[in-house]
């Protein structure tokens, strides 16, 4: 499936007007092309502060960069993203995009790992879990039980096996 078609719904959901309190630096991210290093920094910043004043603008710029990238292919795995979509979770859009952005940041930092979809999915999910935990610190009621399960697997050292199991249908469809 065309990756741009998969990213368009996320871009539309993230394309709401930025909040007035967003910084000028974040606002300029939408008007100046991002480079690879900025993309990695933005992904890490959004992991740490997914609800910050400039988060929406940075997320939108990073998703736009990812959709337009000609040398970096990030194909979403529906099964990995379904916990946020199925539950109609508060902040589900932010967390789904974080999977893609953290996976992309991993690929940019480790291009030799492109042939290892589990490593890319792991990096994406770890970034998502960091963002989820940051959200829970601010809003403890924003619980997503299926992400709590991912945290348990991560904490017990079994995240790779769980991700391989969850993403197996994606591999069969050639989406890994």
C-alpha cells in the first residue's frame, strides 16, 4: 500500500490549527524544510513532552517531512497502532504518530537496521511508550490498557517477542 495514503489520515488529524502559545521556533518548523538531524531531535522531544506548547506544530512538521521523504520508508503496521485506534483513546492520534516518528528517528540514526522490521517497530513502540508515560504523568486518567500491556512486556524484557507476534500479519502483507 502506498505509504502516503497511509499517512494522509494522520496528517489530517494532526493538521488542526496550532495553539496560540506555541513558540516561534516550533512555528517555523512548518515553514522551513526539516533535515534528518532535526527530525531525530523532534521525535525525541515529542517522546519527552508530547503535550507541550509546540508539540502539535512539531508533530505536524515531522509527519509532513516523513510523508514527503523520498529515501525513508515508514510503513505503519495496523496491528501495532490498533490499541490507540480501537479504544478511541484520548491522545491516540499523538501516540500513533509517535510510533512512526520514533521508528523514523531510529532508522535515521541506524540506517543499517532498515532490514530489521522488529528493531524499527520496537524503536517506534518504545518512543510511543515514553510519550504515553509522559502523558500519564500529566493526565493519569488517559489510560490505554493495551499500552499498559506493552509496558509490562517492555519491563519484563519480552517486548521484541510481543512485537514480533503482534506484527506478524503485517509481515504477511509485506508491510514490514
